[in-house]
């Protein structure tokens, strides 16, 4: 039949534990990669349809960057069970770290700038993750919320972080990779897109392997029952702080990309406010807690939905922009309630159930 495991024989342990055991799934994965790596860059370079900048700035770049950030938050919340509301502040750490690195070391490659920004954010995340050793749940969320407000306040009040600029705004210098500009006003949409896409693929691969290995199993043991996990030998200190470090590393890289590649210039209060922390949390709730695929699909949903609503309500129906924006909040709130009640594992679980029914078709259970 069209979608079956029958005939897909596993001859090695690696084949038995692979991410896509069904051949059709692997073919679909490779097709999506081919479209993302070849077709879309060619369309952006040739400006097919005359809207390359719009597609890059309104949809593609935000989706790729938010997908990296949502994977990071899902590591902490979905896999380790540590609720965090400070993601916007950690994105700000990544943004300001990349700015200081680019201005202090003009010859440093942009790849190293982004990675070092993630490492700096990881160290900050570990520091703010220390309260998780004593508190959990709502109280931990409040502690990370305090980190959000403190970090934004610090970047606003300490002039060293924005190089004593009179406006308090930071702007990204021009940087190249393989001779192509990926930051700055003259960077092409296809170069910025490919740079962010390469980082997303690499980081998703790293996160997937981490969650399937010993570290990931330790995270999930702490999430499911921390006392039992400690009894069987899982160290709460190392496990929780590793989750905060890995999560902050991903979020810091997203913050660096958000500033340097996507926006180009930011003010911390506007770009990395508390609404960014809630937006990230909404992405993983709707996409699916404890799922790398759910993180990506949740980011896609939260990026595409406002664009779709704006085109339909404002462009087609003639509604006012503020009404369309408020309607977006209504939809997001309703979806969060629905998913939390009916399907806590989000769109990712719905997709898994659909595939199971397809495999048993025409006799789905």
C-alpha cells in the first residue's frame, strides 16, 4: 500500500532507531530539504513574483529565527519540565552579545559571533537557572520573569552595552560569509535566508540527538518525576542546569540572528519585551511540548497566522488593522485553551495520530 512499514526491513540497529523508519517519510523529508535549500533560494535570487524582500522579511526569516528559539524553549519546558518566562530577556542577551562582539572584533567571522553569543547567553541562563534547584512550577516561572525584566532594564540603563550611543539603539555592522553579505542594509534576501536556514538545520539536528541520548532521557526523567529520577541516579543539579544552558544557547543564537540578520537595528525595550517571552511559550504549546517538530510547526503557525489574517481581513474584507490584530489574540487564546484541554501535545501529536490512521487505512482505529 501507499503508506506502510511492510517491506521496510531493518538490518542494523542504526536503521531500527532512525528518525524516519518509513521510506515515504524519509522521501518527504528529503523533498522538503531540497525545496528549502534549492528552490526557495533560487526564487528569492530571481525575485519570482516581485516580492523577494517581502517574503524574506515577513515570513521566511522570522519563521527560521523563531523556530530556533522555540526549539530552545521546548528543551527547557517540554523536555525538562522547567517553566520559563524569561526567553525575551535571553534573546536580548544574545543580541547585545553579538553587537559587542561585532564592534569589538571587526574581523571575527559572523558564524563565530553567533555561536559565541549563544555561549554567553547559555552562561547567563545557567546563572538564572540556579533557583530551579529549590523552586519549581509557578514560582520558577516568576523567577524567570524577574530575569526578563532585569535583563531588559540592565541593557537600557548601562550605556556600555550600546556603546554609549545617544539614542540607545544598536545597529548591526555589515558582515560576510563566503563573500556574501548576511548582515547590513545591502545583504540580499537569499543570503540571509540561507544563513538562518543552515543554522536551523544544524541546531535542530543537535537538539534531536541530545533529546534521544542520555542527556535527553535525564531531562525527561526530571520532568516526569524529579524525586524518582534522583533515586535512580539522575543528578538534579547537573540535569536542570544543562537544560537551562542548552535552552539559553539556542535562544541566544535566535536573539543574535533577530538583531543582526533580521532587524539590523533594535531598541531592547521594544524588540525583546515580555511579549516575546509569551509568544515563544505560545509557539511550543500550540506546536507541541516535548517535540522538535512541534517547535518548528508552532513557529510556522505563529508567524504565518498574522500574515494570513492581515491579508484576508485588511486586504480582502477591508477591516481596520487594529481589529485584525485583536482578532489574532482571540484566535491564539482560543487555540491555547483548546490544545491544553483536548490535546496537550499540540499539532505535533495530531500529525502523529493522522499518520497512524493512514498506516491502518482503510481500517483506522
